[in-house]
C-alpha cells in the first residue's frame, strides 16, 4: 500500500479501466446472474453499511429480512417457514445439509450405534447424502466440509434423477435426500413429489435446491410441485440474486421446522444478540434491503412478466436454431437450454474468440449451454444465432 493515497480522480480512472475489462451482460449467455433491478441497486446503496451479523444494531434491516422470509415462505407454500438470508445457493446448501447432519448425529439411533461401536472394533458409520448426479458442485464442498459421503443417483433420459436409483442408495446412515428444482446445467426439475414420498416413508430429510428455479417455477403458466406444499420437503434454497433480480449476495434458506434452524445455533456472547444460526458472521444488510425492494416493487405480476419474457425468448431461440438443424438435448423446462452441437468445446471457444460471446458447456451429456436471463433481448438472439451459423457453416 502507498504511504499517501491517490486522488479521487486517479481511483476513478483505475476503476473505469477495470470496469472496461469486465464483460457486459449483453455478450453473456452463460450466467445465472444478470443486471440487478434499479430499485434493488438503490436500496443496496442506501443500506451499504448495514451488518446483519450484529442485527441488534440494525433493527430496521432485520425487520426487512423477516418480511422477505415470510414473502418467500408464502411463495413456497409455507409462510411460517424459518431461515435467513445467505450469500447464495452454496451457503444455503451447506447449511441445509449441516442441519441434517447435526440432527442425525444427535438422533437416538445414531447415539445407540455409536455407544455400541465403542465396545467393539466397528467404527461408527459415516453419514451419507443422496443427491442427483446433476447436483451443483456446491454439494462436493458440502461433502468435504461436513464429512458426509455423497451418493450420486443416476439420471433418466430426461435428465431428471431416477427415483429407483435414489431408493437403491438409501441405507440406515442416509441423513437425507437432495432434489433439484432447476438444475444448473439443464434447468430440469426432479420428480420431487416422489422424492417427498420416499423421504416421508424413510423418515429422512429432503432438501430442495431451487437456487435458480425458485424464482422461475412459481411464475410459470404450468404448475410444478417442488416446494413445502409437498409434506416431505424439509428445506429449500432459493436465490434472489439469480432470477430474483436482486443484488449479489442474496440467497435465502428456509426450513420447515424451527428445530432444523436451531441445530445450527452458535452462542455469540459479545454481540447485541446472543445467538447466530448463520454460517458467516458479518452479513450484508444491503442485499436484504435490495431483495425487499425488488420483491415488493415487482410483485408476482412483475416476476410473471419477467419469466414469461425469458421463456418467449427461449422458444424464439429454439425456433431459429431449428432452421439450422440444431436441437436441444432435452425440451427446456425453463430458461436454460443445452444444445446438441458437434465439437461443442471448439464452437464455444470460437464463439468467444471470434465474436466475444460467452456460453458454457454441459458435461454429461455434452452440449452447448445457454441461459436466457432477463438481460437477453430478441436482437441479442438474432445476432448470436447469426454468429453461431457462421461457425457451424465454416
Ligand atoms: N444450486 C444451483 C442449482 C445452482 O445453479 C447454483 C449456481 C448454486 C446452487 C450455487 O449458487 P451460488 O453460486 O450463488 O453459491 N449456479 C451457477 C453455476 O455455478 C452460478 C453462476 C452464476 C455461474 C453466474 C456463473 C455465473 O456467471 O454455474
């Protein structure tokens, strides 16, 4: 660090230069994030210093968080669900599984088996979690951090998790299941009703990762069963900083029952509040205000319009691609499209190098992946398809 500071103008110039090196979303078809709504940005700036890690100092922001939880709880058919605002899907997934694991380790069956293994050479078995093979990589982090074995269930032809495969992986050390409502690569929704039935039958937890789909599915014309309406669903991750049009970092984790949240409790003796359930200590109150502002500004009607436009653009894209004999790997459920394109890794790098387009790749099956976020326009799609055609024809 320099002994004396730079001038405001010097700092502004450096920042402008850095900002100029960032890609603009107008060339990005790979991201699950987008420009936050203007009203969210304004609220974020107004609450920039607010720290939810010590919310006794920020009672107003704390009340906004409570309102958000009940708005999202209501959207997900449980207005009295409990939870908190996280930094996004990764933290929500970690905390949901941490709660499952803590409650499993405290359970009387586990305690009994732990006591009996003390008297023999048997080691206490490691808890396991059954996730779809399509689960986001945050679950690999979960496994590592929490020392929980990850059992990956296979997918069916439509890239939904196979219920039979899930069933076959469950044993007495399974702490719970994960279902995805909007998979990262394909935007697919798992058979969550069936998984909810299994969770109830086996008396285990079911976490729904709706980080992306949570702000899409409730606003679609077709109705999907994926939330607390299903009695086996015990927790949900949903991210306002993706399709919710809020600022980063805005995630929400909701639990069906208070005892799940309580299992995450830590004492915080020297703060204005004596307990914390969160993973991080210091936590952005700006993201809370931003999420409150955009959710109340748009209302359900606003989100319905946003989702409907993204879906219209998705279908427009598919129609144009049909003329070029390019088809999706599965019929898109939401605004995530995976295309069957020969040599897609090469196509992806040429799109970036020659035309500055950012797209991504799905692993299994291999395809070119596009996310049609609210920053996408009809003109953007026209121009992207024209550039893709040039590459495929050459
Ligand atoms: N669960 C699902 C279903 C997700 O798709 C993601 C992120 C997460 C959890 C984790 O969320 P956080 O990244 O908020 O912790 N999915 C995208 C991905 O990893 C996130 C993303 C966003 C990637 C913007 C790129 C990008 O430009 O691919």
